[in-house]
C-alpha cells in the first residue's frame, strides 16, 4: 500500500467512476483498475462494486476511504510544513463549506488566494452544515465555513461575516411588489424548505423560535436537498422560501425573483469558521484564515 494508490482509490470513490478518475489524474483506466486491484489484494477484500455505470464503495471501501482521506491530508500538511520551514506558503488545503459559503463565498476568495500563493492547491468539499461539521470532526477536512453554530464537543467556531435571510418569491408572485410580509401571511403560503442538517433551515427555526413561532405552523409543501433545488422550486411556482440573497443575486439583478423581509422576525445570521479544537492548523490553513478574514473585512467595509 502506498499514498498514490490511496489517492487513486479516493478519486474513484469521489467521482463514482473509474473512467472519470482516470481523466482526472491523467492515467489510463486499466492503470486505475490495477491500483485498486492491488489495494484489494493487499487488504484481501473487495473495496469497490461496479453498480451499473457507478463505482460504489463496499463496507470495507467506506472504512478505507475515511482512513485514506486522513492519511492524504496528513501528507499534504507535511509538505505544507516543510514548505513553511523554507519560507514558502505551499501545499494542498482541503476545506469545506456549507451550501452558501461553499457555492458563493469560498470560490471567489480562493481565486484571489491562489493569485497570491501560486504554489497552493485548494480542494473544496460542499455539503450541508452537518456534513461539513462531521467531516471536520473526523479529520476529512482541515477547516470549514458553515451557516450555523454547532453544539458539538471538540468544535471551535469563529464568526466570519454576517448574512440576512429574506423571503424569496417569483417575479410574478402576488407579493413580488411588496417590501415586507407578515408571518401570518407567510403561514398560508406554500413553503419550500431545506433538508434537516441545513444551516439555513436551522437559522430559520432559531429566528422563528425567538418570536415564539413554530416552524410546523408553516404550509410546507416540499423539502429539498440543496439551495439550487429550492431556487428552481420557487421559479417553477411550487412555493416560496427563505434564503440568503447571496444565493439568488443573479436572479435578483435580472428581476426573475424578488426578495422581501418578514415583519417581526430577525433573520440575520452569521457564517462561522469551523475547526477541530485539538488539531494544529497547517501553515497553508493559517495563511488562508488570515487571508479570508482580511478579504471579508474589506468587502464588509466597502
């Protein structure tokens, strides 16, 4: 077993395909298969099942994947530490972001970070808040940015930037021209919600609870697993929802969607830098934290 084999194995699992893994790391598909077969021979068990067009991990494969990711991350941290010793910021950084930070904040920050530090490569894992926190705790990612506080032992969270959720409706909705609606109006309207584990959903529930309003009082017609799906649901007329304007900034500019406030509910929230309390940050992670704080501070004061 070696780190390269583990890298190949992880690529197959993450892309759910031998052919896509081969394209990703510029190897032939037979070579990818050979590396996986060598790992299966080494551990004397099957690691990946070919289910139709998808390559999915077996129970043993799931177990190996978790350990392999941690080993590869430790390898990246080692390279980063040695580069720092030589006075350079270099190496690979694996970070996570919940839907809004991962899809709309981190990409632009990382783009600027890469321009300054050319020898750094960054990998982003995007999932709901629960997944990013779980991956941080298990060591699969070095740090994450999420949209809700976590009452989990071992987590260190630091406020990065504030956000304010709004009610989002289609441009042809009866409320589109309004600036604000009441909670009683909203309760009667078909409402689309995110899945359990979403930081946005958790923020909505917390905001409602402050006003002694139960989320179960809403007319929930659909639960969707991503912000993108919720946005499409709103556009299709399935219902309205409460989202970050960051996620629909293009639609708000073009006028296809409208953002309203909800009277009597404080929908402000924060995004939090999240990491394990017992984990020593790599030099690359430390440089990234300094950089993102500086950039977000500049944007908020602009």
